[in-house]
C-alpha cells in the first residue's frame, strides 16, 4: 500500500496532464461491466506511506529501478521522474531506466524487467479482455497473462478467471471477473493509476459513439 498511497494522482492530473487524465483505483472504467463497486481512487498520504514502510522494516532499506519506454505513456520522462521522486521521498530510493520502444518490447517479452510503468487498453466491453491478460499467471500455452510482465500470480485469481472463461452466462461471467479484479486490486502488485482522456472533433451533423478503447473506428461514426 505504501507505493500506491504515496502517489498523488491529482497532482499528476493537474501539473503534468493538465486535466487530461482521470485517476482510478481499478483496472476498468466505472461504467464498464466488470467495474468493481466501491473501489475508489485512494487519497495520497505520504506520511502514512512512510509509516507503513517503517512498520514493515523496509524504510530506507532497498532501492528500486522503474523501467519503461520513452513512448510508454504521454509525457513519459516527466511521469517517470515524478514517480521516482515520490518513492524516493518515502524512503525507497528510485532510479529510472527508459529504453527505445523496440528494445523495451524485447526486454518485456524476455522477462528482463522488474518494476515497470506501462499502459493497457482493451477496446471491448468483455470483462475477460482485462482480467485474463493482466492478472492471470503468465501461461503461454493457454495464452493467459500475456501482458502480466511483472510475474504477478495468485491461484485464487487464476481460478476465477478460468471459471469465467468457460461461463456462458454474461452476468455470471462478469461477476467472476469482477471478483478476480477485486483480488488483484487488493494484492496491490499491479497498481492502476489513471485513464487517459481522448478527444474527437466532428461536424454537428456527425456523431461519434463512445468506446471503451481509445482508438476511433469507422463503425463508431454515423450521421446525426
């Protein structure tokens, strides 16, 4: 918890992104079928974060390297530096290491990463499109955990996701995936930070339907 509650997402929104992000405490938007009721964005508390590390005996006891690509997120350099400063202030000396995009992809695939900052978007309302690739233990045979680059693994989460994958009833499938996501949030190994705002402009005679993903597709554009 110390790592998450030390991050002042409001400050990131105001000072770096100028209102272009929405802070979150979970992996999907609040209106998504798999959104977990009751999970809200944490309130930043640096003093509490320091206390948690002290109580655990880890304050000023280890260092961290935050890794990613120069194109991982918008304003990547500023975001990485701000996160490193945040964690250094609470007693975890943090350095950053940014790689060119191609090299970063190779390192992720090879598992040569530790603490990372990344972005994920699923252009669908299917709950399993979020839980399965992000939270399931990496399993290349089943093609599960494809974007679980940090090695997160929880057997209870895996079981829920696997049950959801073979459940035909949509409501029950979403319930199982919500429970998997709730456990993933509680484990706090992968920390959801924010959603990026996407702006589209059109003539008054054209309507653009909202999507869960950030990309714009022809089928979402229609006359009004």
